[in-house]
């Protein structure tokens, strides 16, 4: 289990009106989901939305609707969206569809190093009880089944869901990375 301390971090969000959003885009295959996770300025998960089996245009319209709804109630500081595969096209479409709103949509490129960074960030936040996550069965299942595999020959670490999707985990890690990086540096000290 990569993510410990899940139970201590379950809870509802307070009334903080600042949001950091993470988005993982579906590639279009049956079991793949586009997921949006929103975290407030206190590190509390506010929203988790997921969809699949939609065309690229439908996915973008779905996200635009969610983001506009959230923006009517919150100040969105950052949207961190996965760029790999089709993500850069989706990000451009999102920016165009969300005009004239001024939003900071940042592309996230997944590499072994960048994924390790967001995994480690979420591990530390959970283990120290610094955040709240929704008691969502899909999220909890994916977090409990998320694993690291080490190639014994190359020592390369790959992360994925063990016999399950990891889309909700990726969007969650991106949202909490945006939240944690908003302070200019990590809020936690490493010893």
C-alpha cells in the first residue's frame, strides 16, 4: 500500500472558497475515465467527478460545465491538467471554451520523475493527516490498489493501479500537487 493514513483523512470540506483542480483525461478506451478533482485552500477535497465513453468534444464540454459551475462558487487558483497523449489538445480546447474567464491551466507532463514527485507529495500529506479526502468508494479503491513496480534490471519505478484504473488517483495527486505548490515551496519539512 503506497498510501497510508486514508481513514484519518476522510472528511468533508469546510467553507474555504479557493480551489485547486487536477484533471486526468481519458484516452477513449472503455475503462478509461476523465476525472476532475477539486481541493480547497485548506487541503480539503471539495469535488470528484468522473466520466467515460464520451467523445473528445463531449469530454471538453462536460469539463467546461463543471469548471464554470465551480468558478461561480469558488476562486480557482490553478488547474493542473495531464498533458500526455491527448491532454495538450484538450487543454487548448478548454482554454478556448472557458474564455473570457481568466484561468491558470497548467499542462502536466507525466514522466517517471514527475509521477514520483506527485506520488510522494500525496503520501506525505496523507500520512501526516494534512488533508481531507472524500469518502468516495471509487477513490478509496484506487488509492488502496495503487502500486509501485521496480524493474530489477533498470531500477526504474513505474506506478499504476493493481488490476484497476488509476484515473481518480492521478487527478487527486494533481489537485494536491497544485495545492501544495501554491505556497511557493513544500509546506512540510523533510528530515
